[in-house]
């Protein structure tokens, strides 16, 4: 394995050099690009850090406003600050969309499940759910939708919050959340939702939410815990609830949360969000702006962070751990990444992979892309030649290599194989043995001078020297070589030898003053040569 390059933080460096002071917040993946050389079967580990953003690069934020009669101060504050809120959110996300929803309650009288009351008034124009501006990037239109809002009535205390929560998880609600975007709903209210309970503050049982058909006791009735919250989780929607049921004590200056606050905080926390309290007149405790309040709550969102990989065949990428749960913005997360290459023939290929990091709800698989990493792996070309050699073999008539004769002993008279039987062998790093040809022939061969000039080989036509021989052998084949006075080079198949048909591949005859060379050529054209076939000349 060889590390060729690791490039990261180039953009950050340029930002510093250019003196830029404001950069849109996105996840910082370090390193965001790696390039390795790996041999087949090799692997390498990389430790990477992902620093989470406050808001995903692609984010959809929906403002849902309770317009019942008690929400006058809150509506006034929202109208005065909605433009600033959108501008502040856009500074945190490269691709921000916003949506505007309003709601009151179902007009009419309901009696079901032990709760009876008039929910809302048709004469005041009450309604349970309305999309005033679907998710989009026309911020002026979103601002205008808020400016056009006016209060209704809302007869009883509970309002249609349950319906709003459920609708945020429905693809046909008209809200229009984008695929792959972080989804946040900022909902304003001062009471509790309709829910059969038990446990709804002030009421215990605050009545059924009758759903889209506005009829209690039918299949589309909505329950907070069983229906609304699961719908939000399945759609990856995070709830921030702005609760105006509390007040600031005039004497101590302390903020006193309203009775529903903890109830709402429990609901919001289940979605990865939170509740925050403001005064019942719509002002913000501590004198901060509504814009800063909402941004502060978004900064406290704690989504899960996980990864997915797409990679070319043969390239394997895994990261440990698989997920981090409940991560605040600005947190640095370490992943140990293993990059490995399968065994196989990848010679000279460049394989690539992309690691995508998500922020959202891991269990449902709904989240926004917060960063990516690119991986490239180069498999080096095989520039090494094969290896070729031969070994003296037994005469198939016998069981052993023939005993030493006058020419096989060490010394001036030794080094040659009387019987002339040889095993041929070759191997190569990139070419399988069964695909590695071995050619046998005669050549002017001087290894020290690097001279190799073939002039005869099995199945080779000297008139077309660039065309390889038509006869090639494979590793493990056996040949018999004979030197004969004045002989012309020739070869022939050997038939059955005591029942061992094919035990010897070829019988090769060469002139008495020549020794054969064997040549192996791999798939890249790299060549190996050996002059290991040595037989004695015939007796004088």
C-alpha cells in the first residue's frame, strides 16, 4: 500500500487567505478526499473527523402558527420578525426553503370518548389546518403569508395541534418537504392538543382529534402518541415548540413556565427537538429577539449522524461506528474507516467510492446530507516479469531421475542431463499459471549483454516474427530434448509410453551445438528467459 495524496481543507485555507469572515455552515469532513495505491487483498485504515453543522446544507423549516383568539401578542411578534428569522436561517444553510402553516380548531361540537365541547367556531372562520405557503425559496411570499394571518376564535382550550403534527408527516399534506432535506417545524401555541389521554395537562382527556374527515370515531382519528408522533418520526420531522402559556414574574423577574410546558417538551424531545417558553403576551423572556430564540433552539437539535457508501465493485469501505446518536451541532465525530480491495485482477484500474454522511433519525433512515468524502484507489500496473525455470525430470519408463552419468557430475564434465527429460515451470503475479504460456526454441541469448534473438521455436514462423508461436506449453509440462549431429531443429508429439499417454508433451531435437531457451510471457507482454535445458551432445 502506498499513500499517494491526501487532500483536505483546501477551501478552508483559501477562505483564510482571502480574509473571508462568513462561511455557510456545513459539515467539515476531514479528510474529504483520499487517494491510495492498494494491491489486491490489501487494506488501509483512515481516521476521519466529521464536524456537524448547526443546520444542514439542505434544510426545510416550516413555521406553524396557532391563530386562536389568545395568540394576538405572539402573532404580532412573529409578523415583525419573520423576515429576520428567514434571513438568519438562510445564513446557516446553503439551500434553505421555508413553509408557512396556520391552524385553529375544528368548527363544531364534538362528544366522544368522555369529552364533550365545541372545538371551534365556523362564524369566526376557524379551521384545523392550512398550508399558507408550501415549502419553497420565495422568502418574500413566505413573509407575505405571515403578514396576511388574522386571528380566529377556538372555543375550548385544546386546539388542533395533533392534526398539525400528523400532517407534517404526510406526503400529501401540501407542505411539500423536499427529499434529502433536514425537516424542522417551529410551532407556536399556548395550550394542549386534542388527545384522549390520559395525562394531558389541565384536562387528562382533551377529546379526540377527528382527523381530515372532521368526524369523531372514524378510522382517520388522530392520537398524539400512537399516530402523530410516529408520523413525524417516520418523515424525519423535528419539532420545536414555542410555548406561550407561561409568564415572567413581575416581582422576581423569573420566567414561570406554563402547565403544558413539560408536556410539550416531552413530545418535542421524542422528535429530536425541544420546547421553549415565552411570555403569554408574545414577548421573549430575557429581552432577546424571537429570531435569536428560534436559532438557539435549532442549535440545540440533537439528530443522529450516520453514513452510507457507494463504491465500485471490488472496493470495500466500512466505517466504525455505524452511527452516533443525539449529536449537537458543532460536535466533532471520529470514524475509523477501513478501505480494502478484493482479490482479483484490477491491474492499472482506478476504483472510486463516495461516503455520504447524514443527519436525522437513524432508525427511520430519514435525514439530510451534511457532507461527503471521495475515495480513489489505484491498483498499480504489474511491471514485474514472470519467472520461468526448468527441473530435470524422470524418464517415464523409470521412477527416478536417471542416475548421474559421465556428464551429470559436478565439475568440468558435469551439468548436463543425459536423458533430456525436463519439467517446465513459470509463475507471475498478475497472470494465472494456466494462462501463462511457455515457449521453447533456439536463440542467440546473452543475458549479460541483454541479447535475445530467436531464430527458431515450436510453432514459430520466422517470416512473421511479430506473431507469437502457435505452440506453447504450460507450467508442469514435460519435454524430452535430444541433441543430434547436424540435425535440423524439429519437434513432435510423443504418444503412449507404457500406458502413460501424454506424459511427455513434446520430443524436441536440436543441433548438437545448440541449447534450448524457454520463454514465459505474461498478459502485459513482460518476458522472462531461462537457458536451463542442458543436454550432452551425442558421443563422437
